[in-house]
C-alpha cells in the first residue's frame, strides 16, 4: 500500500467530540468515520485490523471444534416470541414489519437463531456435543453510545453456541472456551485482560464470566482481591460485612429529628456511626409502578442489578407521591403496607442489635430498632455494592479493591433457558426426549480493536501489536522528490512485499514532520526511514513504534533485519501464550 493512494485523511488535531483517547486516535488516523450515532464505517486501516482479529478468532474457535455458520441479520419475530425475549427485552431490540406485515427483528444476539438451526439438525444424542459460531453484524439500539467503537449500536460480533447432553459436559467445554478466550486476547496483544464473574442479565443462566481489559475509561466496575484469585464484576460481587461488634440490643425509642432527612444528618445529630443506620432506597417496578423499598446498612449503596435479580422484576428509581403513604426522608420498615410495597433487607443489616431507621413519620427516627424483635423474621438478600477495602467472599481478608474495565468478551452457561422455551429436544440413548443444555460465547470485534488501541498508545498515536497492526512495516521516505531516496524506498518496498511483509510506503513529497506524524497514527510496529543523510553512509534507520529498537542498518541488510525483527515481535506475543 502507498500512502499516496490510501483512502482517508489523517488529522493533526483531536476532534472536539472525542472524549476517549482510542476514539480520537482512530478518527485522526483514518481508521473509522462516523455515519450516525454509534454507527461507523471502517476505513482500510480499521478493516485490516478487524480482519486480523477475525482470523485469530476463527483459528481459536476451530481449534476447539467450532463449526462456522452465518445467521441472518433480520430475523422473524416469531423466534423471539418463542423464547419470550420479544417482550422482555426493551428498546435495545429493533422491531419492524416487512411488506407483508410480518413482525421482524434486527439480530442483537442469535440464541434464537442457533436453537432454530440446531433443533432440526440434532435430534439424536449421537450428534452431541457440538458448537456453532458466526462472525456477524449485530444491531443493538444502545441509549448511550460512546467512545467510538467501544460502545456502538451496529457492530461485528463473534457469537458461539454449544449444545450438550449433560451439565458436566457443558462445564468441560466451558473451560475449553475460557482457555480459548485467553489465547485470543493474548494473540491480540492485550496485556491486561482478566476474567471476572458476572451477572448473566438478559442472556439467562446462572454462571457467566466477562473478560475485562483493565483501563480507567472502562464503564464496568470490577472488584478484585489482592490476596486471592477472586475477581468479579461489581454486579456479581457479593457484599460481605462483619457485624460481630454491633450485636448489643437497645430499647426502641422514637426520637425527633427535625429537618434531618439524610443519613449524614441523622447520624451526626444522634452521634451514631453510619454502620448502625438502616438506609432506605426507593424504586418502582416497571410493570406496574408498585414500590420497592430496599433497606441497606447506612455506609453501603444498593446495586440495582442485584436488587432486580433478587425480586425478579425490572425496576427504576422511585418517585414518591403524596398518595403513596411513604414519608420521604424518614422511611423505615415499621408501618409500611407490605401488601402494596415490596420490602427487601440487605444482609448487611443481619446481626445488628440496635439500628437507627426512619419512623415513617415526618421529622422522626427510631433508635434501637431490632429487625427480629421489632419487625419479625425476614430473609436477608445480597443487594449491596461491594466496597474497596471490603471483605473478600473467598479468602475473608479485607483486601478488595475496585478497578474499571472494558468488556471485550463474555461466556455464559445458559442451561435449558432457550431449548425449553423453544421446544428443542433430542432422543437420548434410552429413547427418551431431553432438552439440550447450552453455552454461549461472545466477542465484539470492533470493541476489541478499540480496546487494544486504548491500552497501547502514546500521545502521537496507536502502538499496534504486530498481530493486529494494519501493516507490519512502514517505509518512511524523506525527500521522496529526490531520485536516490525514492529508488531505495521503492526497492525496499518491493523486496519486503515479495518476502511476505505487509508493508506501506510513504512515497509522498511532503515534509519529514508530516511523514513521521502520520506514521505514528498508522502505528506500524516496524519503521524503516530512508533519508539522504543516512543513505550517504549506505544506511537506513530501523526502529519500532514502541521505541524498543532503534539502530542503523546497511541498505543491503535491511530485508534480513526486518524479517528477523518481525519474527522477534511475533515471538514476544507467542511467549505470553
């Protein structure tokens, strides 16, 4: 490829609407162009990167016995009605009708399509286990598209689906996929990807892991123990507290707390620690707007996903109306109409002998509130967020820390959620009908490309690993308007291309500043600089984009040196596997 022919422009200045560095660099470097909110065209450098990611994915999926298929982008809504997700999934799912009035959907994931295929192709136990995968366009109408390719509406995704006759077989294959994912991310040059326990969300199932690239700009919050191997998304991290020091009981006492509606105000007024307060957080169910009141220890916060899973209903922040009977700022368990209000107690309250809580009376709180004595028997649930410095649920040490990450892949043990709802059955060895057990495995191709850029860049541009770089080498010809630099550059270009080195040459008669700044934006791992000054000594300059190599090489030895350096860079990645 020649820079003089490369489609797209490269820009010196950071676009004003780019708040994430990888987004800015991929726009400046001519990798992507926005078409609409969360929808992008991939220009040649971006397409070359995603093609390489897809190749790595295919190799690793094939390595574990995957069979590649291709499902439609537009699917009949009947399949989603069978699974129940046509109504359970919100506006993220794009619904439409065709010219004959039939309900259709744009595929945002393809579990339904996979079952539709497999239920006719695998009617006997002899066909199991098997895994099918695709690399396909998806559309999810994200309400908060951001960060270029990190969170988009239209995207390319590898999604895979495995089918099994036993839970044990699923778990065995799940472990193989887990290892395959680790290989994929290492081959892609990712240095800081970890697997964490996660919430399965709309996918269903009880066991799932997310592969997270640790970065400050990540939208996901991760809880990591520095004393053991525990790692989890915040939504899946158990909140563990020690209430052994708070077991003493006190008499229940009604205390005036005029105009003190917050935990901070009440605790300060009563000279009580936040750990002895019972905090109320109000929500409403989406289905009927009925109220849900979650009670949690005063120093903790409710995690909405945990609460949603605990009550089995979608919720939104509550709006307290006069007719609700709820006294804002003074809400407590006693006196609530539990026929109309769902009351949930977090397990952080268990074992506390004397709590401060609202009295459901304006300007009043209770002290000495004991849940078992004053309210009755309750089931404590885990609905609170884990906190930095909190107790690890595995090793029991107070060594939890919180980090941020970008989700680059996920794997789920789905169980029979889809096979039962869509009536997929097979005949077992005894001639009896059974429901297959499913696993599901996804990787966002564009998001992975953007994540690698986010992880590996400097102020000048991306630092692509050689496994993903749009070109492995770039020839920078300084004074391309002079005969000798132009001749040497062209001969090197021909030799490298013939030797199988993916090479781009800057053959333009532009300034050295433009050549180098745009080479930084292209981010080729190997750079050869051909200049009149070096050629006077029969040399070219050989460098790497990450600045680990910088040396003068005789022109006659340049090809050999590049081939050796290319192998070294691939060996570095191979050494991580």
